C-alpha cells in the first residue's frame, strides 16, 4: 500500500500505524510487515508492505471490518486515495536498490495490446545501466483495478537516466491509446525485491557454478596438500593418507566459503547477466575459465614432485 499523508498529520499517522500493525498481526495468514516512512523528494509516500501466507488471506484482511474501522480514523489525514497492490511470491528485500511503481488503467478490451507494449518497454529498459528486473501484476477484482508494474534499478541515478531517456518517452507516446490513466511513484528501498523480478538475474546455471567451484577447489586442494598435508599431517604427525585426505577436504570446504563468493563476484557478468545473455558472452566466460585452469596446471607442474609424494 502507498499512502500520502497531510504534513500536519504525519506524527499522528505514524502512531496510528502501530495500532494498525498490531491489528494485522492478529489476522489469519499474516507473516510479517514493514513500514517505510516518506523520504522526499524521491519517495513522498508512506509505503506499507504486508506479507501473507496466501492471496486469499491478504484479500480477507483487505475486506475485513477491522481494517475498515481503522481506516475510518485516518481518512481525513490522507491525500487522494491509497494505492493497494497485491503481489505474489514475496522474497527478502535489497535495501540498496530503488523501485519505480507504475499503476496503469488499461482501456477496455486492450489488455493484450498492453501486454505486448509492456514487453517492448521492459526490453528497452533492460539495456540501461543498473537495471535489475521488473514485475507485472494484472488487476485483482475489488482490490486493485490497475495493472501494476514495478521496475527496479540499483540506484536513483540509474533510475533517473531511464526515466528521462528518449526511449522511454517514445514508448510512452506509443502506449497513450492503450491506457486511460497511468501514474508513477518512486520507492526509496527495493520494493520490487519483495517478490521475484522478471528479466532479472536469477539463480546462475548449475554448470557455471560448478566451473567456478573447480577454479577455486583445485588450487586449494593442491596447495594444502603440498604445504600442509604431505609435510605436516603425514610427515610430522604421521597420519595415514586416507585421514590426511579427509582433513584436506575439511579445510577445502571451509576455504571455499570465502573463495567461491569472491570468484562469483568477479564473474557476475557471466553468471547472472542483466538482460538477454548472448552466445558470445557465454563463450567468453568459458574461455576465460579454461585459460585459468591451464594457468594453474602450468604453474603447479613446476612444483617439485618429490615434495608432493612421500
């Protein structure tokens, strides 16, 4: 829910939110909630995020007499009407990002045209720096009359670059005949990340992660065996090979907790590319990794084998 409050009633509204939060917490199916106060000029509205176990539970709360009673008290404090959006599949937020919430009233019989137009505009914004994804939610009868689109960028500057772009202006002009009303609001935190975003970088393919794990695992295993396993664990401590190997595996798994995230960050452009991944991009990542594998093999082949095997 997005709500704009008269300035002279901001403190009263904040206090009212505590009572409203206690009421919704007792509602069936309620999981958790967050209240984001205004942060002008970027976010002039109060943003209330409530997560329920199901869509039905959320709609039950929205239509409840308890909620209606609470709203009666604050209606004189509000400017305009609340924007209420039901979005499925909640996830955890990323507080560093900025979201643009677009509510669009589509002309009767133009839903298919709107979907096609939305695909074009979302494809265009995917090419802009900082784009992280989008989510489209159709109207919900008796709750949400508009189509809701949430567009997420990594920071305000990148979002502003898209908002003021010639591409967006051209596409908006093309869509004027499709919708009868549209308005946008910016949310300071990543409202869009309370649910999975389309067109965003999701989970990386397993085979890519396996290649990166191998990149980190091989040098760890080799170096631990060369400097610790053979001379100390087997030599000084006199432990058998099978136990030395087990200890080496424990050390490798622990070290991978730091090595894999570090390498994943360096290969983020390949693991989770923004927008549509190209064949050239895929091949480039593979070639870079193969070259690194070869470099490790070449370097380690120069180590004296007499120190590796007792």
